[in-house]
């Protein structure tokens, strides 16, 4: 069984430790939020900030436009080398259309760092799209995804290939265009040659969003076992409700992918963002309910301040800090930890496009 990385096909057992949801190169301007609680200039550059101003970035990360531009090659490369040294094997890079994706940039990072990079095709939220893209039909978007999976990214056809679909971005409430792009992705699993494509989801910021999204995908033909529901740590906040979602869709994958964000203030929605301890508590609750074979982890690094060179925790955070917390504080067994970070991703990322 094999996965498709930017540097070619690879046996899934050679992927090693997998961060299931990350970004290496993107622009997140579509999520700029000027905060009424922060008086700092939104155009301030990270490199020019005082310690006080840098502290404001950690409180209000979407207030600063420069922080939404994740394009510093050397800073990301430094971070990936650190991840590799800690034992990291693979990064799933889920920057899709609308996020200024760059497959060649990411392939070069993979080659220089020694970290496998599996990159996604598909579309981010409607707010990030051009008018032309928003006018696309289900059939046009489905064909676009098929073509990239089979023939390579449109930026470099025949050279670099996606290994998954997504993150497929959804808002709350979901827009009609986002409904169409979900249908385009779900259809793949009933189309010859594309049945094994993994689909990674960015749900809207409401606890009802994951259920609606899975229904749209499965009604279009999507297979639950190849659907990864991302950002659950900021979307469904109680173990009981997570369990209900899991019972309703018995094979969908739970993704907790915001590890490293410890600030409870969340600019995007009127909820508390959990810290890593709370994430592990929820995960342990699902493990105790028998869901350990349906959980994957990530850090969703999508802003510059979270890189090591900018004083952040970096891509190595799961290995440097969270692993010890999981084993010795949350009392998750080494076997289950390996399942969530290696075995489950291997199964999900197995793909055979024909």
C-alpha cells in the first residue's frame, strides 16, 4: 500500500510520524479580522515588533496582515528540519485553491528537509475564491480534482501530484458554492480510479457543521472511512457530543489538529479555544469509548507567529511536548499514541489513482 508524496510514491509504512493537517506555504488574507480589542496597526511587520506588540500577535493573530502571510521559505525549512530531528516523518500540506498554494515551493522544502509532504487538491472556503471559481458547477469542480489527482497540479502537470483532497473549506452557514464543492469531492468515491482518495474537511465554526458536511459528502457518494473531519477541537466541545457524531457516522475520522494553540481567546467564533490539555482530555474520552482507530492529530500551522523563528512552537510541537503529556498526564498508552500518529494516517493516506 502506498501514499502519494510530492517527491513520488512511498510505502505507507515508511511515512513515519504524521502531522495530518498543516500548511507550509499559504496566504490567509481571507481570514483577516481587525479586533476591536487590539489597538495595534494591522499593517505592522512581525520583524519590527517590540515584545509587547509580539504578545498582541499571540492574543489576536488574525489582526495582523503580515502574520497571515506564511511564505518565508527559510523559516519553514528551519522548522521542518527541527521536526525531522525530533522524529517527524510526514506533513500533510492542505493548502487548497484560494490559499495561494505552491506545490513547487513545498516540494523543495520536502527535498531539503527530508520530510515527506503529502499535498491536497480541492478548494478552500468561498470567501477565498475568485468570481470565476465561485461560478463553477459541481461537474467542473469534480473534473478539476480528478485531473489534478491523475495528471498532477495545474501549476506543474506531470511533475507533482496531490495525495489527498482538501482541506475542503466550509463556512457557517454553508454556502451554496461550498455545498457544490463538497458534492464534487464526494462523487469521487463512486468514480472508477478515484475511490481511494482521502478527503480532508475544514468545517464551519458551529457544532452542527460536521454532521451537515458528512451528509452532503455521503449523499454524493463519499465513503465515511476516507473522510477526515478536521478542526474538531474548535467545533464540537463536549466528549458526549463528539461521541454522538461518531455514533451517527461510524467510520468518519476525528481530527484534532490545533495542538499548540493555548490561548482561549478565539477571534473567529464566540467560543473558548481549548488548550492542549483539554484536547488530550477529549481525545482520551473518545479512546475510552473505543474510537482509537479513528483519530489523527495535527497543529494546523497557518500563521507565521507559530514558527520557531518567530517565537512559536513549530511543527515539532506534537513530538517535543504533546507526546510526553499524552503518555504521562493523559495516560494514553504508547500503542494508542502510535496508532493515532502513524497507523491511522497510514491507512487513511493509502491512495491508488488509476
